[in-house]
C-alpha cells in the first residue's frame, strides 16, 4: 500500500534552518504531484508548498522566499528546505499526494521554532 514517512523535524531557534524529508513507497513516485502541508495547534491544515510531476512549484504566501520544495524521484523522496524559520512556522508537517480519488498522508514530523 501507499506509505509516506516524514523525518527531520526538531527544535530550532528563530532564524535557523531545517530540512525535512518524506520517503514514499507503494506508489510510482515520479508520476504524482506531491505537497507539504502543516498544521499548528488550534489551526486548520494549510498547504506549504507543492511540486508537480513535471516540476512546477507553488508556495504558500507565508513561506515564499524562505522555503524550497524539491523531489528526488530516484529515491522516492520529497524534501522541504526551510530557512529563516520563525516561531509561527511551528507545526506538524505532513507530506501528501492525491492519486485517483484517494488522498495519502504521512504521519507528520514536528517542527518547533523557539528561543
């Protein structure tokens, strides 16, 4: 079955950087669009960034110019490089794809930005 496993989250100070990863299995990774979402306590899940199978990228307004999404189809892995982190970036980050009528999510990785 389709499975995504996120990793790389942690506690960082404001202004620091972090890269999180999402390893996929059970799906032909190269043919699907992938996205990073995040959910902070008490808030709705929001789209952070997405990348299509052809490499078209979109970012949420709050992360433009700070975050970079990328994918390595040979490794079935999605990445999110996060620079200049702010306390408001604190959230659980999830990778996601939609294939056919089904949505697939990872279990999430916690990113906490605090001094």
